C-alpha cells in the first residue's frame, strides 16, 4: 500500500486557477459571438453571471464581457 501526501494549493495557485476560469469564460463568449452561436453565447453569459454571484468581492466577469460588447457596438 502506498500513501499519497495531500497538499493544498497555494494562494498563488488558487489565484491563477481563478484567472484561468475567468479568461475561459470570456474566450468562450468571444468564440460563440464570432460564430453567432446563440446557445454558446447564452452559456458563457450564464457562466459569467453565476461566477459573479458566487464571488461578489472579485471583479465581475460580466463587466469584462460588457466592455467587449460596448466596444464592438461603438466600432
């Protein structure tokens, strides 16, 4: 029988993972928007709103998506 040491991620690793999730949501939104895939757009928006609701003290992902939407609309 072998034993495995259970380690906890560092604060930096947690922050990096959270940033990856946020970037992934924005990337998914942009990919769906580029192909006009409505279900993909809705999924990305739902994921952004869910993450924002779950972490109210963090910067809102919807703010990033809204900034993209407004910049495209202004162009």
